[in-house]
C-alpha cells in the first residue's frame, strides 16, 4: 500500500502540526512581525496571541547577594481562525500550522499550508530551512470489558507486564525513537493512557512525531512538499503497523 493513500473513515486525530524550522536573520525580533503578519492573515485568522519565553540569569557577587535578572521576549505569534480550530504560528525558530479536530486529511490543508508558509517567508525573511516536522496526536477509545482491556487486541507494540497473572495495568507510558533506513528520517512515538472520559472506554494517547533534518532553500516549496509527503508516508506506516486490525476497525465506523 502507498502509505500516503492510507485513509480512515474517522481518524482519531485530535491535533496535527506541520513545523518548518528555520534560521532567521540575526537580531530578528518576532514581536516586530505582528503588525505586518496580521495585515496579511487577518481575513482568515483574526485572533492573535503572543507566546512569551522568560530567561532568568543569576549573577553571583563576592560580597553582596547575587543579582537576578529576568528577560522576557515574544517566542511566537499565533494567528487563529475564528473557531480556533486552525492556527498559523510565526515562531522565533520557524513556522507552524496547527489543525485541531475535526481533522480531515493532510490533502485538505496543503494549499493553505503553502499559502501561509509563503507569507511567513515574505514577512520573516528566513535564511534557510533546517527541519521539516509532522506531529500527530491521536486519542483512541479502547472499549473496556468488566473494567479491563486486553492491550494485545489493540496494539502490536507496547508495554508488557512483568507478571500478567498477578498484575493489572493502572496506567503506562511507552516510547521509542528510530531512524528510517534510506532517508534518515526520524520518528518518535509515545503511547500513554489518558484519564477515563467514560466508564466503558480507556482513552489511549498515541503521539507520533516524524522529522527530516536537512538545510534547504526557503523558496523551494516543491522540495518542502516532497519532504512533507515522505514524512506523512512514514507516519502512516508507523500508525498502521502499531495498531491491530481490530483497533483500526474502530476508525472505520461512522
């Protein structure tokens, strides 16, 4: 199967993020981008939020108390769609496009990602691309039977108990990182339980991040799109091969 053609009737995605990390010109102030960026994005993204980062520095002195200095700066500008389900971010480290549930398919958003990325390039004037990254956060509702679930019925990989006769999971965190042969693309996954939302299901968070590390020209959207599609295929393959057919069938129901 071409992994880019892998689709589910009702995907369990609660958030999908496309990150394009960049090197910005020295001294570029993200806060100064707010007005020109909002002028370009206002029609579709009228809401603006600032994300700040604080740095604390303690300078010791020989015969006096240490001096504490605090510096605060804008780390990112978020431009939100009126329903706040879609977010464009101009960050100090690059560009991000966030889509919250309901999520259709990456194909539905590619043209908007391209459009807003080119606006970011025009306003922020990044020097080069460093990393292309996709992150997908999935919430899977595994049915409970008498308050329990057999994980092997839903997961091909994951945590295992040291003594399955005497022990019962009350929660877990399972993660790994790997590299794809041939491309060097990297993947990291996290599987963890989530506090129950109903008495008959156990929510499972399946967090997948895939990355491509390579310097590239910011104007080359064709290259960027190729990397996004390659990462999408890797993500889909990891998703499909982590879950059993029984689990995948949960997402084929209306």
